[in-house]
C-alpha cells in the first residue's frame, strides 16, 4: 500500500444514487453509468483510493 499523504488532505465520497433500483430497471444503462463514474473518478482524482464499494468511492488525496 502506498504511503498516506501528509499535510493538508481532502476526502471525497462519490455514489451513484439509486444504483440498485436503476440496475433492476435498466441494467445496461446502469452499468454504463457505473463505467462512466469509474472513469471520471480515476481520471480526475489522481489519488489514493481508500475504498471501492462497487458503485461508490471513498478517496483520500
């Protein structure tokens, strides 16, 4: 595991609201949203990923 950042840190929590319901109504669309969400988090948060719960992230940077 990489070293934790020092000094001032920021915490970010992301979540796809009602993801489970969206999956039951339109699984393909929900999974497309999940791929887009993951790509955005990875692209814009060059950070230490602390937790991934499937459709949300807890990030420290």
